[in-house]
């Protein structure tokens, strides 16, 4: 029996099982088994050389956005509208069969936009190049289709058994169910701490360890073919933007939403005694290193932190202009920064403040003066 057949068999058993207090432990174990089987589906076949037919492209620019959706929803047209890159678009499904990259120039930054093949039912099982699509999406900063951050602290241990704690009352998971799920994964020594009222699926995601949560924006295309009431209903949904590539409607709002979700911070450099350079900003983000002055220095050169004395900052992150700031100061968008380096100290001081003399330490090492001429 293959993996897909095993998954279907477990899903059928879950559908037959009534949900109540007596069966919640059994259902939790079944969910854990399905998660393990799905993880095996996403893994490459054993014995493969690793040179498969993936379509990952090199990262470029200050951020990466992936276009994911069902076939024939206008992803290729949207890529062409926003980047000028031609991606074949047609009225039939599966026009895009590989990853098409494009570059958006917005607010002095470069954002890489990826048009991926449409996903179909069973994509997580590898259908329709689903594995490649998921792999590329996991490398993106934003998906145009938001998940909560980690709700559970989980850490494996070598000894000590299972430690189960929570900071609030749990309604979906109890200690017994947690133990059974961990035993399903053959984990007998671990520390588990619930910070939120998480579900069984949340616990399984943390145990699997291969889940990555990416901010997501739902883009509804082709609003020109539906009524205004439907457009208004879709536009009021959270994390959603309505557009029409055909009539070029609301594309500026989509760009603004992408910029807002990615959280890019532009920082301009100011050489000492000169005007700021507003042509090429240093682009930072919390997802790519951080937005502190230390991250700013590392972005310019790794040795700059060692030579750093203080920074002069102009912008919304300061109380007055300019403000003396240290390495931990967090920068905001469009701040101007001038780095002041430490001055090299002369060894031993100068003049009468010298800590040592240049004369030889021993009398025998002194040079004898030449005899006077008579």
C-alpha cells in the first residue's frame, strides 16, 4: 500500500469516527500519522541524485514575493502588469509550467516577484509540480494568497521524560493527548509549553519542525465581471485586495499592501561633512537580519561594527535631530544615518603625557656619543 492510499484510509477512518471526549485521543493520533505521511510525500525519493527538474531561481533584490493560486486566475497577467516581464497568459489552464521571475521597482527598492504554476488538489502530494511550488514559496518573504507565529514552545531532551506545562487553560489539548502524539513520533523526552490555546494541528506542526509560516495576502482578480456588492464584500475581508488586470484597477493598492506586509525599511547614508545620499538606500527588514544600527553596519561592511563609536540619526526613530545612537537603536523607514568611527589612539600618548620614553631601558644599551673634536 502506497503513502497516498494510507492517507486516504486514515482520512476515511477519521470521517467515520464521531468527535467526542472518548475519541479525541484517537483522532489526535490519526492526525499525527497523517502529518508524518504527508511529510514523507514532500521528501525527495530515496536514492535520487538531487539534480531533479526543480525551478528555483536565484534570489535578487531586497525582498521576494510568490504568486500562488489555482490555475488560470491571472497570475501571469499580474506579473506582466507589475514588472513588465512577459509571462505567457491564455484562457486555458496550466499556461505557466515553470517559475517566471520579475522585478518590481517601488519606493527606491527592488522586489522580486515570482509567477509559479497553478496549484491543484493534491499539490502537497506532489501533483502538478506541487513539491517545487511549495519549496519556492517557503523561500519567499510574502505569499500573495497570514498565519500566527508559534503558539507552542517545544524542545527535545536526552533524558528527563516529558515535561508538560501551559500558561492558560487548554480546551483542545490535554496532557494525555500530548503524550500520545509525542509517542507516535517516538519522542519520550521533551519539554512542551503552551502559550496559547492551541489545537492538535498546531502541536503536530511544531513537532514536525518543517513548517514555515509566511505572511499572506489574498488577491482577488477579475472583479470587472462581478457585481459591486460582491466586490465590496471581498474587499472588506482581512488581508485581501481586489484587482482587475484587464482594466488595470487597484494595482497601486496591491503594491502598497505588499510594501506594508513586507516591512522593508529604507535607510540613507550620510558621509561626514556631505549631503545624504538619497539615490541608493540601504534596505533592511526584520525578516532579513533586523533593522538596528548594528544590522545597518553589517550590511555595509562586517568590520564597521568594530570601528563604530556612535551614530548620528535623523528621522522618525529619533526624538531630536540629529540624535546620538548606539548599535541597538532600531531604525525606521527613510531614516538618515551617519556613522562616526573611533579614532586611532597613538600608543603611549603625546608630549609630556607619554607613558614611556624612547630611550633604552639599560645604560649598557645606550649609544656612546662620539668624542669631541679637539
